[in-house]
C-alpha cells in the first residue's frame, strides 16, 4: 500500500494516533480570520443586530472597537457572528462549567467506630454538618470489629441518637441505619 493512501484528509497518518490516542480537538468557535464565509449576520457587543454585511467589513468594525468577531451560530445562513471580547467570553464559559460541576451534590462519607471517643465523634459530626450545609448528602458509616458484630441493634440505636442530637435540625434521613456486612450505614440529605 502506498504511503499517500495512508494519509487522512487532515494530514494524519491513518493507523497511527496523535499523543493521547485521539485527534486534537477542533476549536469551539471560529474567530476573526478563521471566518471564511463572504457574508455574515453581525450582532454588536451590546446585543443590537447590525444586519448582514461582508466579513471583511465586520472584521474592520471589530478591530476599530478592539473586540473580536466570533461566529456564534455557524449552522444558519448567513452565519451569525458577534462582536465580543473572546478571551473574556471563554473565561466566563469556563467559570460556568466549574460552577455547574460544584453545584451538583455528591455523597460524602463520614466513618466512625462504636468506641470512638466523644471529642472525635463531635469532630466527625461537625464535618458531617458542614457537608450538609454545603448541600451534599452524607453517608455515616460505623465499622464493626470482633465482638461488636454481636450487638448491631445497640450500634444502630447509637447512630439514631447521634442523628437526633446533632443533625436532626439540618438534615433528614434518606435511609435509616442498616447493617451491611461489617458496617452499619445511614444516609442523610440536607433539608
């Protein structure tokens, strides 16, 4: 097979991969000189439509205002482009993605033993309270060892007491304490 037939239309050699076993990602938006279509619909930085105009004229307008010409809707004819600060736009998008990831609640695990000392227990319950105030679910796990397995009802009652004393005001029980092998677990969610 000839080498010329192994070359992909993008210039990559087929059968071999770019670093990371994937092709590089295409840019999210076309900006300034990458916009090749002769006529585009332009929107000003304040959101006011400027109408359909030649791409060179729109680029000139963007340079005069010290902004970028960004293609925001490439699939319509003529494509819609906006005058904006592209660096600031990308920063805001990144910030929104980070906020949406942190906004989703996750399950936090707080572990203890039946014979955990009072001070340590209070510290763990404070940590659980902090997670609940932040909006996360909390799974409280009590690990049992040796003869502690003989008295699971004692430890489930202890976990219910701890919930009622320390966490009942800010959390509700998603699942009451139940034994799961060597552990007793209960799940709390914020009110």
